[in-house]
C-alpha cells in the first residue's frame, strides 16, 4: 500500500484518518493540502476515483463563492489553484481514492 493523506492539521476528519492508519501500523504520507495542493495529474486521478469534480468541492469553504458562476473548466482551475475548496481528507492508495473519513473502504485496500 502507498497511502497518501491530503488534508489540513485543523481538519477533524483528517486527524481521524491519520489515527486510523497509525493504529493499524500502516505507513502513510501526510500532505498539507493548504500548503502543497494537488497537481493537475493528482487532481484528475482523484476526481476520476471519487466520481467527479463535484464530489471534491467543499461547499462550506469560505472561498466557495469563487465557483458560483464558473464553467466546468474554470472550476477545475480554481480548485487546483485554491486548495481550501477541496473536501478533506483526500486519501489515496495508487489509483484508488476516498474523500472524508471512510474506514469501511480503507479496510478493503491491500
């Protein structure tokens, strides 16, 4: 397994995800999404794995207004440029990915 957790230190679900993998002694890489964001390739891979861009958008973000009147292509650029718009945590294992705290899915990853 090659687990990556994209999240923020202030996100409760990100902390729960980290604890889940620590308790099972599964190594993971934490990436502070607010500092590093997602590359275009990472974004595309995660978006495909979770069922599309709309599932990645945090509609409670203070920056959500940026997306209100944007086209799909422009929304993708705004997401990549403004990582605070992503729901967290984004947990990746290769081409597989989840959003939020989803241990029922993670337990089936090998």
